[in-house]
């Protein structure tokens, strides 16, 4: 898996998503864009990709498209319409895009796809700067839960990702 981060100024969401889909098809990779304000770190998306790939390997996937399955896991939701809140939308915002070939040894294809995705973004750091309030609300986490567990926010979100598999 490769992550591409930066800022996107999306005037036409359909065109942006169509371009990402074309890149995915060209390089045979899942390409999923996220509003970076919902992503708590690299581990969050690594976990989502790992769980999505495992679901496809076992034939337990909910979505037909690997990119959508990654979105579902990253959001910790089974309903696509609910998970889409974590995806990109029109306007200017920080974006992180996961590019995954689904198998070991896909590095070259992933690298080429990631390079193409990078042309759609203004370079910059977007990962690791989540909107704490947005994350707490979206993942239904409270300050009390965070304090009681004594773990990092990333750990709680990754737990939500893993729990999606249990809920199936």
C-alpha cells in the first residue's frame, strides 16, 4: 500500500473520482481518497487495507469494489452511504489517497499509480493532522473513553476498523 497526501481543490467531484478510478484501472490497483481530517494516521489506513484485502481473500467482502471495501473498513461502517462522509467532497481540503494492489509484490504498479494520483493534488502534509472533534464524533469516541483506555486515539480508531469484521 502507498499513501499519497496533499491538498485537493475539487470543483467537480464526479470528474475527480472518475480520474481516480481510471488510475486504479490502468494500474490494477484500488485507489481510495479520504478527507484527511478523518484519518488518524498511517496505521488507520494500513489496518483498513489489510482488513479489506482479507475480506476479499475469504469471499466475505461487502462491496464489489476493493476501493469501496477499504473505505468501509476505514470508516468502521457497513453502510456505504455512511462511510462516504469520510471520503472526499467538493471544495478545498487535505486529502490522503490509499493506493493498493491487493497482493504482495505489487510495489511497481502501486508506485506508478501513486505517481499519477500525486498529479491531482497540491503537495503537502495531510496525514497525521486529524480534526479531533470530527474524529470523535464520526467514530463515536468520547474523551472519557480515551482517558479510560489509556491508549492513543489511533488505537481506538483502529479498534473500530477491526470491529467491522466482527460485526459481519
